C-alpha cells in the first residue's frame, strides 16, 4: 500500500517528544531563549487579559511566541554552522547574523503590536 502521509498516534507522539527535546535544548543551551521565555511568560497572559476581542488578543500574544520560534530556528542555524564550519567564514557569519536579524525584527514587531494596541489613542 502506498504511503498516504497519514500520521498515526505513534508518529504524533514521537514528533511531540522531539519537539519537547528541542525546547529543553533551547532552554538548556541558549541564554537568549531563556530570556525570551521569561518575556513570553509575562506577555502572553497579559496579552490575553488586556486584549479587547480575539483579534487584539492574537495580535498581543502571537509576536512573543514567534520570537521564541525564531530564536529556536536561529539557534539551530548557529549550531549547524558551528558544526560544519568551526573556523570563521564570511558566509557562516552572514547566516548567523541573518538569523539574529530575524529574531530582532520579531522583537520589534512585538513592541509595535503592543504599542499600537495599548497606547492611548488621542481623541
């Protein structure tokens, strides 16, 4: 029988365990991730409380979660680059800088979202 792409409970459980392993690795090895988790632990519940309606709640909660996701991807890129190219190479440095820039842009999006939604509107 041809593969259908269906993932049964065992495959879903394995994927969940790998995801948890990745979160633990991020927490254990990445100080930036730990700092951003601390920020998200504050901002996510606060966003759910302060947002007026579903769209505002999403606009306040999503950016810090995206920061965490980007930080994990950035850390993954850095780990692979360090493994493949332990000595400095311009392209390795560029890859690391671009990953860092992605996290920075999402942090700025977090500030912008929170500012636009919570800043008192003149009236």
